[in-house]
C-alpha cells in the first residue's frame, strides 16, 4: 500500500469549543474561520444559544455577536450537551458565575462520565452544584457570586482547569489551578491572546480578575488529534509520504507524534506562523518500520486522545508496547482500555488489559473480525486505520460515530491511499 498527497484535516475540536465560548463572552463581534462543524461543537453552539447568545450555522467563516460575560440569560429548558464532555464541563464553569440555574444533560455515554471533578472546585468557589449519583448527569448548577480560589487538581485535566478559569473569568475573580502534570493549555493561550492577565508556570496557571474580554479574531488550525490518524496510516504504509497542512503543534498536543517517532516513524514537523496564540505547522509522515515502546504516566497528558491509536499502531510494531498511567481512559466516551483490548483480541492480536493501561504485542499476521466501537469516535477511527491496511479484513459496527470529531474521516482516509 502506498500513501501520498496533501490533506488539511478539519479545525481543532478543543480550540473550536473554546473559540465559541470566548466569543460569546466577549464585548463585540468575533470572527472565527475554519471552525470544526462536528457534532460536539454543534452541542456547544446549541447550549450557548440556549443561554442567550445565538450562534449562526457553523461554516468556514462565522461571526458571533458577544455581549459580555454578564449578559447571558437563564435557559428555558435543560442544556443538552449531546456526547460532548468539553461542552458540559467548560460551560458548567461559565454557568457557575451566572445568577440563575442551569441543568446539564447529555446522551447515555456522556451521562456516565465523571462530573464531580468539576463540581468540587465550583462548589469551593461558592456555586451550588448537584451531580446525579454516583457521579454523572444530569447536573444542576445554581450560579451566583463566586470568590477566588487556589485549586489543586488530583488529575491533569484541561477540562477541569478550563472550567475553573472560565468561572473566574465570568465572575471577575482571580483563580489559580495547580495540576500534577501540565494539561492542554488552549484556554490559557486564547485568553492571553485576548488581553487577559494569565500566567503559566510549569503545571500551574493563575488568572487575574478581568473586567472584559476583547472580541476574538482567529483561524482555527487543523486538529492534531485528527491528523494523527492519517499520520499513523502513512507510517504503517509500505511506501510513500503524506503531507498534513496547518496542524496545531501546541506542545501539550504533540505527544502522539513524539511517541510515533520513538517507534521509528520518519516524521517531520515544520512550524510556521502562529495562529490565535497557537503554534501551527506542517507534518510530513513517511512509511517506516516500527518497533515497540513503553509509555508511562508522564507521557499520557499530551496524547490522551491518541492512546487508542497508539495501541492499534502497536499491533503492527515489532515487540510488545506497554501503556501505563492511563486510567483516565476508563472514563472517556467508552472505557477505552477495555474496548481497545477486547477489539484487538477479537481481531486476533495479542493484547492484555492492565488497571491503568494495556500491553500490545505486534505481529504481521492478518487481523480479521468485527470491531465494537461502543459509539466511540476514537475507537472507530483507530481501528479504521488498521482496516485500511492490506491483508486485514475488519468490520466496524458504527462508522457514523466519527461525526463527533471528524465528519469527513472516511473520505480523507481513502484519499490518502494512492495504491
């Protein structure tokens, strides 16, 4: 199999969510180009509309009329977040500073995801937050006057950190968040680009009280998590190279590329002009023989969404790859440790489940069988890469679930294969 061509994957999902939220809080009209029109980002747009900030249909060029943080209005019904944890957790932080009650709901998968991790710091700031036992949705946030906080998170989570930062921003109070390791920093970068006093030191971030937020003008760079799947396909091919343009190269998001390079992949990351405070550049991935690696807790935060993909790549790398310190995978859209391991075994690969990760033995034998995605977009795409390789015969039970993050994935995957 040969790969070739140049592809720009869709806009980054994490940045698209935050761009909509900050545009809603800004004083004046914000213009956002190349936003990701995925199901999750539509969830954020829908919830913002319910809070009184109409968002036009998501297109390549969107203008949002922000009216300031305190202008949002009480929702007339439940806030339906669909499958989006980012929508729920970040907007719960925003809602905690507003003088009304918001009730967050979602689909069956999202309703099982842990919410106490954001409820606890928001309660400590003065909000009243009720989470459905044992730890999920529906979640009711009764907002009001918040006070400043210095919070130490038990896990490195950009969603928890961002919820606290947005609560502080909306309430006009200072907040500090300490994490055990540095998580994604898109929120901090965008706030700083808009003139907010944000200071980052190692795995800690401090936000000073802000009176207002300037309108946003940005082009959303291509999503490195989406680009990772095509990069993996190129590395696993027999020959050729694939050029991925305009990719966000934020160092908190490039762990996958570093791990793939450690496995022996021939990769080039060329940084260009930054966009919206984010480093952006071109990734070139070439067909390469791969070998096993060991990933530990320090590796996980910068590649948490790509770990199922690394596991699938490991099924074609020489040796045994181990992933540890990744228990966070158990509370994603599915239990991604159990789901990845059971599917690899169903295809004939050797894989073992660990409490905090997995071990995968690589081989060259054909992989054949049916993949059960549990509606998880990352699972579908990771095994989609293996399905594209010659000799494998893999059936994926739910190919449509990729619309959550990458609606055109299957078309781009087919376009990357030239023979």
